[in-house]
C-alpha cells in the first residue's frame, strides 16, 4: 500500500476491505478511539450516488468542516484524523465507516446528499428456546457432584443421546429451575439437593435429527431415563400436509435468493445455482456455504424452499424447481449479521436476477439501510419475503415491518408434530375458525404489518452434512411462503416477463395476495392467510 497526500490506496485495503482504487482516510484504530461507532454511509436517494464518491478533495473539505464544527481551527484539519472507511461497495455506493459522534454530526451537516445509518446487527428468526433465568433455591453449587442424574436415550434403540438440552422448571412463569446438556453417555446432572423433584415443566430440546420432549407437572427421579423420538421423514409435518403434492418442478423459471447463514450446496437434496459470502469483517471469505458457527439455519431454510429429495431418505421442498442462490451474511465466527452486509446481499440478489429474496432474520431496531435496499429491490421487480420475528406476540420486527416487505407470521397445526414434543409449548389461542387444530404460534410476532402466514412449527428440513432435522420459527414460515409464492408465480409467465421495475413487483405481490386463504384468525395474526 502507498500513502498519497494523506489518502490510502491499495490493491488490498484498509483491514483488507477496500477494492482497488477505493479511497479511505488514514485513521487511528478504534482501539485508540473508544468513542467511534460504525455507520452505513448512504445517499439520501437510491443506493448509488455521486454524493458518495470520496475524492481526496472532498475528504479534505469534510475534514476542515468537521474540525471547525467541533471547535478546532480549520488549519488543524488533517485527513488522518477523520473518517475511516472499513468497506466500500464501489466509489458511488454505500460504505461501512467509523466515526465519532462529533465527526458524524459534522459529516451530516456538511454533506446534504448523504445520510449516516448506525450499524445494526440482525439475528436469525428461529424460535427461541426456553431457558432458566434463576436457579431454584436450595440448589447445589455448580461444582457439587450430587444432584439428580437423568439419562436421555433414543426411543427406538435405547442408545444414549448426546447434546440434548434439559430445562427443568420448578416455577415456569419466573424462569426458576435447573438445566444442563447430556454428555456422550446421555447423562445430565440437574443440581437439585434431593433425589427427586416435582417440576412444573420439563423441556428437552433434542439434538440434530430428534424431536424434543415436553412434560408438565412431572416428578423426576434419580437415574430416570427420558426417551427422544427420531425424526421420521415418512411422517408428514405441517409443511407436507399443505404442499406435499407440489410437482417436482414447482417454481421452475424463478430464481430465489436465501439471505442467511449460508447453504450447504453439497447436501444431496439441494442444488445451488450461485451465491457468495457478504461479511465485510471477514473480507467476504468462505463462500455461500454454512457459517462455521451457528451455520445450520440457512440450509434448513433453503430446504423448505427447494429441497429435491424424496421419501424415505429425503424430502421435497415447496418449490423444488427454482434456481437457488445462497447469500451468506452471518459471520463464520458467529454472532449477528450487519445491516451493511444484508444491504450488499440484497443488491447482489437483484443483480443475479432473483425474483424472490428470503430473509429469515430480524431486529427490533428500525434500520434505513436494509429498508433502502428492500425498496430498491422492489423498484427493480424483486420481492423480499421476511420473517415477522419470534418475540412472543410482540410487534413485527424489522425489516418485516417495512411496507415494502412481505411479512410472514408462523402457524402450526396439532397432529403434525408429536403430542409430547417441545413444539407442544408453541400452541396458543385463539384456534382458527376453519380448524380447531390450527394456531398461530405463541412465539410469533403479530400486528397490522403481517401480510400472510406460513407453517412454522415443527418443520423438518435439510441440515448441513446431508442430514435432516426439525426447527420452528417465523424463520421456517418465511421460506414456506417464499416457496409457495414461487410456485404460484411460475404459473404467471406474463407477470414474470414484465420489465424488472416497480410495476412487476406490484403485479407479483397481487398474485400472492389474491391466492392467500384465511384460516380464520384475526388479521393481526395471519394477515391474508395461507398460500395454497
């Protein structure tokens, strides 16, 4: 790298992030400047604008204006003390930057054509697992050897099950109890002081390939065995009961992007047409496959949309005929996905000529960066279908709450998962008027922004490494709607042939809305209903 007039240029970049020819101010590291925050630098209108071109002259003018605004003489201004560009899509595109509060104010005051949006981290919209928040009174110290030892075993073979999470509530409403995870021998020790214990609720969350267990008002005893049922692909879940008769080529002619934790393209029942990683903090390394930590979610989502398997060894998604793209935005190191990276993934999906983009993720914070990207996609004929969130009947999360998104709540149906499974805890009133077995999941967010609902409780789908497993959440309902929408739109070639503009997206949305059938819930719970 070479330093030219205080501007850093390079074939690499600042922290390896900038492309050849991009320009960044030389700044101290954020370790030396604890007051700095990360922002997405955007144009006031559109994702690309000449206002975002950071020329050396523009940087110098900004630095001078900034120093005056924060009370320093203009002659003291030097680029090396100003904005640090961490990543830039292109010279006229959005940028991820670091600024102090004072610098951010100065930048906004001196550049009317741009805006700064705080970085927001998004998380997958899988239903949360219940956890102990307070240990039972009289519980042993964590280091104590005594306690109630429970064994978890496979219901069919009796073999020990490793990795099952046991959550034993003595007071469910207040989160009081004990919890632990089974070891290689299937054993887990709950730190109670007695050899037996009366529980309000015992939950066991099974590892990959198993259903969980839910027992109410149960007394556990020393040495007791709890058995978990293996997922059986021959037994239909709610997704199968709704869409199991779809043809193997359902959705043919459409391109669908999954913006998530990455998709295992080597799974025998999945086929990727393309994709990439969009994680600026990891230099976009690793490709579109599953993130190394917490990476199974995206593969499960993708299978709901487009798995091409057949029973008894595999399973079919709602629209197996689509071309599937994976845009990984969650880091290999784990944690949330940046709004800047999600914005970039949406734009790539548009460039790849996707028709539908699936976002099974959300945040509580309104975020203009992702909203601008979703609006831009809509204006270019692409619909973003988004999970409503899983905060327990709370308001719809973002970006699902934005008007340009198709927001999806999660429905379930009794009889499509084992009656004693952990999914039983997701059943909530009111029942549907069309079926007393149908319900909107207790974890699902609701509100006037909900457009449609989809099957999201006890859904079996693909997992990395060729496996199958069960998950619940608006994360699962969202791809079910995406797949159903693809199947519907494949039968509307005149809509797909429209120019890729706002009218096309509006026409696609009209097809989806017209097809939805209400289950008989209040509109805030199901919107227009289920897609056929």
